[in-house]
């Protein structure tokens, strides 16, 4: 991709490319790839990591330059909590715009866009690690330097404006995209699940995901359906002991399969073979699993919490995340009622068509250009 007067050079935080791919990692990967595919945008991905700095280049899409420095991330963050140095140009060289994709915005000579995916650290600090509890200070420092916030949903945009006292023009909503789905192999998914019929939950195992409530609801579902199983696919994070305790209490624990982290191919297979996706999170700023399930013609039962109703757009059965009986009833309906299943599948197909990475890249590119021109 050649440089030209119309080309905008954006530096994005590519650190989420490293390690296990979480929801933020999926958003950053899709964003970087879609921007790099444009002929009007030059992309540099910087890595705030010492140990992983040699791996970043290999993890990036073609045409994206890696920018790293032998500086520990903890040292950098400690500086940014108090000072406006080192500037990100120490990593990237001169750029037109900086997009801090993972809550931590660097000081920069260029305009900064800061992505905020949810405000868990504001609403549920007890569910957060010590590093995450630093986000409000880091965000306020970035805002004081003039950063504009990119929010992944209208729900999050409204929360950010309220929490940080921002005018509407300083918070811009751009939805993540959804890549064309390569369907997995349902037979392989069932084999990996160890069940012919199963409810599936995917995502990092942490308190916010509300999985002990799902296990409790499964007790009622399993009591009336001797063939159905529950499959939990996701890496353990802090607080996973609550799930372990819930499983130990379960009368049907032999039908609950805890798979740990699964790679992308296995995740596709599990989705292809699932009877229902369960997404009972207490709070989400977006949420890919419901859309991925819809793209696989899998009915979705989800929590009426956070941005989940906005993202699912009427194509899921929604329940109060604290209502065990309501969750059990919705799961049973989605499993056994043919008319409900058909309605959810049809609505899901229509809903996923409204999310594309090309649209995400175009809207972000417009935001970057506005920031460049506003200087």
C-alpha cells in the first residue's frame, strides 16, 4: 500500500493480539485487518509489552507494521498514571492519529481515540483485578489531554458520557463487525462436547459471566430433559472458584463439561453442534457469542443486561440474569419449542447481516479523519 497525500497513518494498540484471544482481542484483530485492507489508511500496531515484543509482528495481518520497544508494560503504565511521558511516538514514530484499543491511552503529539468496551470497573470494581481498577484514572488523564472515546454500543456511549461528564461529541459509537462465518463441523463439536444435545456457553470464566446462575438453571432443565448437557468453553480467570463450587453442588454435574480455553476452530465446531447458546452475563458492553451463534443458526438465550438487548436486537430470548427460574424456562423453550426455535433462527440470520468489519473500518476512518482535521 503506497503512501499518498490522502493516506492517514493510524497507530493502534496491538497488544491484544498477544496471548489468549478474548473479546477485545477479536475486536482489535477485526479492526486492524479491516483498516489495513483500505487503500487510504496506513496502519502501525504498537505493543506495550517487553516479553511479547518479538511475537507481535508475526501475529499481525499483512501490511501492518509492528512497533515495539524493550520497555516493561508495568513501568509504562506507572508513568502514564502520573505523567504525560513517554509519548507513544517513542514506539511508533510520527503518526496522524493514535487509537488506544484497550482502555490505556498513551500521551501523544497526535490526536487520540480511546476505545471503551464496558464500565465494569465503575459498576463492579469487586469483579476486577487491580490493573483494571486503574482504568478510571488512566481514562480521565487521557480525556484531560483531549482524547475522544470510541464506544462499542449506544449503551456504553451513554454510560461513558454519564460517568465522565462528557458532551455527546466526545463519545462516538462504532459497532464492531462480524466476519463472514466459516461454519464448523457439528459432528466434531458434539464429539468435543461429549454430548449429542447440549447448551453451550463460551467466554472467559469470570464472575461477570454469571455462570453459577447458569449451572443452577441447568439443574431444572436437566431434571426434565435426561439427554441434554451443558458445555462451558472458556479459559479460567480470577473468580472461577465460584463456578467450581456451583458444579460441586450440582446434582447433574456429570452432564456439565468444562472444556477450558478452546481455539477458534474448536469454538466453531462447538457452535455448529450446539442446540442453544446461553449467554447469562450480568453486564456486557457488546458481546460476540450471541452473534456467532446466530450466524450458525443456533437459538440464543441471553440476559436482559447491559448492551445485550441492543446487540441481539430482538433475535434472542432475554431474561433477568438473576432469575434462575426464568433462565431455566427460556432455555427449555429454546430447546424444545419448534416454533420458538424457528423464529429465533430466522431473526438471528437477519440480525447478523447488520454487522460488518468493512462498515466498522469506514466509520472509524471517518472518526480518525475528523480528529486529524480538528487539530
